[in-house]
C-alpha cells in the first residue's frame, strides 16, 4: 500500500493514471495488511518521449522519431501473509514512426499487414511472475519472466485501448529465472532507460526503490550466493530455483 500511496502523489504518474491510482489506493487502504489484493485496472501508463537533444543527436535510438507508451499492469493477492497470486507485466506500445530506427532499420512487418490501420502495436511484453505452487504439472522457476503471453486490451485506459495491434502466441516458454519485480521497480526501469516520466523527481524516490529491492530481492540473491559458494554443489542453478526448491 505504501508504494501505491507514493506513486499516486507523484506528478509524473498522476498525469495519466490519477483515477486508477486513487482507486487502487482506496481498495488497499480498506484491506488487512495480511490479506489484500492489488488489481491494476486500468493499467498504469507512462508516455515515452525522447528528449529533443537526444532526437537531434541520434536518430537510431528507441522512440527517437515519435512517442510510445509503457504500460504496467498486474494482479497480486495475499492471504495470511502469503502470496496466492503474483503477476506483474510491462508492455511497450509503439506507433509506426516510433519503431523506425535510422537508416536500414525499418518498421516491423505488422505495419504492412494486419496492424496497418492501428495506432499502436504491442512491440514488447514481459510478465514477471512468482509461482505460488498451484500448478506443479510442469517445471518452472519460482520467480521468472517470460515474453509475450496473453494481452488484454480491456485493461488499457480508454484513451489508447481502441486501436492496438497484438501478434499473439499460445507459447508460454521459455520462462527465465529472474528476481521478483513490483510496480516501483518497473517504473524505475522506465525512468532510468527512457527518462520518463520526467516529473518523477522526489528526494524519497530512491529510498522507495531500495525498499522494493530489499523486500523482493534479498532472499533471492542470498540464496543464489549460498548456492554459488558451495564448491560441492551438484544441482545446477535452474533446479535450485525451480518449483519450491528455494524460499521466495
């Protein structure tokens, strides 16, 4: 709840997400600390804009010709202080001109096919999940990310959802071992790599990021360190992290 409260008061996040953030915070504030649900709907969006000086200097960078959107969604539920569902996703929406990167690197084929009439295309999509153990019929890393997967345009804000093209795939794998992520850490990635939202300036932002890292990454990386320090280990790294072999 502290993360959502912090984000809802940031100018860079309120610009396009005021109602969604307020709704999420209101719901969380009426739930118990050991039993709560965060459903990011509509998804939170951050406009990706290349700074003028970067655009003028290097046309080969992402979004150097036109704007795009970073979309953060997810569903987290906790019962008796244990995760019962944990899925966070990051989607990058690009327009036709925003996917052109200098001479020789042009538009994806979607813009000449089914997506030709759409304003936006799902250029990238990542799911960051924690396997809570309710499906043990196949091996998977406890915490992992996977690309593509299901995309639900109904979760987008009304301003952009009506004209989005997505080349879907039924394939789920590979699922790659990856530390858990949360909305603050995803916002930090967008802020660090795209410089957006520009208005996200606060003396407390850094401490929010560090708190998320400590909460989600502490046991993950300490478990890996213990594994690597064991010169007599016989299990490979992926089996250590697979389906219940390591405390998350």
